[in-house]
C-alpha cells in the first residue's frame, strides 16, 4: 500500500471509529464522569481540607491541600486525580473497544476488508487516546473556571502559579492517557475486556508498590502522579525530563504493538 | 478453463487433537452459487473461516480471487464480502450508520457511500429500520443488516455462513434474490446452510460436507434433496465407502475435490 493509500485508509478508519466511539455506551458514561467529577473533586477536596472538618485517618492525606494558594491547590489536586483517572478511563476504553469485539467474535468481520485490520486498530487506539486527552483538557478547563469563580468569590486571585499547575495537570493527564494505550495490546492478547481491566488494576497496584520502594521516578506508570505532587514536592522535583520522555514513549510503543497484533491476528 | 474465484484445496485443520478439516476441497467459479451443507460439526464454518483468512490451515491452499485470504491486498479486498459468525455490525450504530461504516471500510468511494447504503437498505428492505440501532433489531432484521453490510460494495466473491438461519420467509426470499443477483453480476457465492429446501432454490451446485471433507455433490434440481443428503452422509460413514459411492443415491463425486 502506498503512503497516500495508507493515509486514506487511516482517514476512513478514523471516520468510522470516531462515529462508533461517539455512540458507545462506555463513552457516554465515562465522559461526564471524567470531566465533571475531576473539577468537583479538586475544589471540593481543597475546601474540605481547609474547613477543619476532617479528622482521623483522612486528615493527614488532606493536609497538603490545607495551605497555600487555593487556585494552585485546586489545579494540583486536579492533576493528581487525572494522573490516575485518565489511565483508568483510557484503560477501560481500550478494554471495551479492543477486547469486546474479540470476545464476541465481531473482530472476525475485520478480515477481508479494504481497510486493513492494522489500520483499524491504529484508528481505534488514536480515537481512545484523543478522547481521553480531550476529557483531560475539558476537565482542566472546567477546574480552572470553577477555581476562578471560587477564588473570586473569596476575593482571591487566579495567578501564574495556578496556571503553571494547570499546565502540569494537563501534561500529567495526557501522559496518563498515553499510558492506557498498551492495554489495547493486553485486550488483544487476552481477547477479554475483563482480563484487561484486571491487568489495569494490577498495574495500578504494582505502581503503588514501586513507589513505596522508591523506584517511582523512573517507572512510567508512577511518573504522572509523582510529577503532580502525589508523593510530595521532593518526589515531584525528582521527576526529570528523561522520565517524562520515557513515559511519553509508552503510547507510541503500545500503539505499534497493537497494530502488529491486529495485522497478525488469526483464529478469530 | 475458468479460474475459480473461491478455492479450498486439500485443506486440513485441527483443533487440538480433533480434526475439523480433513483434506477439504471446494471451488466456486465466477457467476456460480455453491451451497455447502452438512451436519453440525461437519466443518462448514471452519472451512469458511479458512476461506476468509480468519484461520490458517495446517496444510492445503485457500484462495480468494487467486489471493491468499489471510493476506489480501486492498484492491482484492474491495471485491470480497463475507458474513461468517458475527457480521460487520456495531450494535451501538443505527442501520444507516452501520451501512455507511461498512461501505467505507469496504472501500466504497466517499462520494458513493450514501448511495451504496441506500441501495443496500432497499435490497434487503430495511428502510423501516434505517434509524434504529442495530442492538434493537430483531434477530432476523439483524441478520439482514449483516448481509447488507457484507454486500454493500457489490463484491465479486461472497462468502455467507448460514445467512438465512434467523430469517422469516420474506427475509429468506430477499437474501435468495440478493445472492442470485450477485451471481448474475458475475460474483462467486459460497453459502453454507442447514435449510435444504432453500439451498435447492438458490444454489447451482450443492457440496455435502461431512467429517471435514466434501463427500459429494447433490443436484439441487433433483427431487427429495433431504433423502439424498442423508444417503450421502450415511454412505460416507459406511466403512469401505469411497467418495464415488453416493452417486447411486442421487449424488455425484465432488467436482472440487483436489481442485488444483
């Protein structure tokens, strides 16, 4: 296939996959959850931490949100939530769009098409990635708007540190979205959406262990969270450009893997 | 001599220790409708999976329009349609959307996608459900949609696995007319079915598949196809019976056997 033919096929597959994803139940449920819960959690948790109403086991966890510029805290919390939520949302989406057709046999219908299976898989992965990244962007936009409204009501200001936190939250969310791409390969290998969700949960648990033993700053699945300050300012400062680049490389590597899997797919 | 548009030659495939295809050979020429009939587990669907590239044979040859079905180039793939198992239908999309998606994925030029979808809706009488989601369709209408999606690009080689299993008599007639129309246009059509009466009406040739191979052919125009089918299967199961034995029961040795 020529380069022009490949681009045409990708364009065709993207048109079909965008429509399919727009209509999917998973997308319809996950989108409002992701874009509404994040700003509400960011502003709500900050307000709760500063209210003094929380004591017991939850108090130390919220202590970091109890001081400092409120708007910067809002965006910092949003980044921390998105660092996990974007991975989970993207992972669930990958489980649904790659695992379900293989589980119910619909993937067999992609054989013998003028649009190659690998191209369909690439388009599907790009749509999931773009959707997750778009949700991250909208969630941060809503958080900025809500935070600006809340701080203005309290006679505060939405300053440069808050914008910097918004930028980092956006970066962390998009990185986390990219970390979900390899779960398309997991879904293809296991041919099971549930097994993929299990693997996703397993990776999140593994990340906790890696961070606990101090190896998180170079572990891609820990990098977005650490970078947004989940492990404290020192851990955030320990995340360098190399770790961020390594984390960003996970998405294209995962995409290349799933495209190769779909090209070689058999026994469907 | 006509080059077959669909060809399986001495194909063998096992699942674990259980042989599913035991040297199955079959060919379909352009303009011809061939029906595969057989008991459950005879190997019909496995043969169709091999022919559509979904399953690699352990040995033997599969060809669709002279190409390996597992590695179809784009130009060839544009001329192929199939429904084997689950069709190219997204349950979340409407009938019209599914047909547009199928047309696009099957290589119909964008300017012609709407017309191709409308034509497919008309052929299979789906207009009343054009705006309905596929998941809300009855089993019969869903099956008609699957066939419509597989034929929206007017393929020159068409493989259909039990395309009328869920259809009411009207749907059966629609699919029969579609199959015959494709054949009149020069397409090679291979259909598997359990509906012997329907097979007799739609097929030019009937291949009887049993124990993973074609054990003979039946004349679809002859009387009492069901009796002849069972006689052929029984003869194939009888020790010492060769593939020529069923001829006396109203059948003949398979034309596609060792087709190369």
